[in-house]
C-alpha cells in the first residue's frame, strides 16, 4: 500500500512499528459528506498538513509526563531504555504541537476535554 501511494499518511515509529491511514477512508468520508477525524501522531500530522492546508487540525494531548511513565512501566513490556526513548519522543512531539495543529485539547479529564472540543 505504501508503494502504491494508498496511505493518506504513513509512519514507521521506533524503527519497528508501522502505522498509516488508508487514503480511501478520506475519499469515502467526502462522498458521504462527513468529516474525518484522524488519530495520528506528529509525523502523520505533518504529512496531512502538507496535503490539506485549509483544514483545522486538533491535537488531543496528555500533559503529565509522570502519568505516561507510570502507564509505560505498568504495562511491563518495555525496558528502561525503551521507556526513556518513548518519553523523549513524547516530549519532542508536544513541543511540535503548535507547528502541526491549530488547537490542542488537553485530555486530563474526558468530560471537560469533550466539552471544550465541542465549543471549538
């Protein structure tokens, strides 16, 4: 699909995980007159921003690094080195929010974040 250009956005993360959004989802949504909400990382947002400059882009973000670290450690899947690398990547992505997104809704309280998103 990558070679055929079938992804709206595509990224390889941490050198071992591949993620992408099929372009057909956007095309199907447009035909139905629907908006498409993408759950993508900063790499994907950069690709989408190039293609769709006139659209509003929202980021949902968690603002507490301690909670990220706690969740990663509780999963018990990653080494200390991997956790450190993931946390550094998360900090870099937060620093880039203003470059790729028009709005950021902090997701520390689900009801409040949803209410704020609806007002935008």
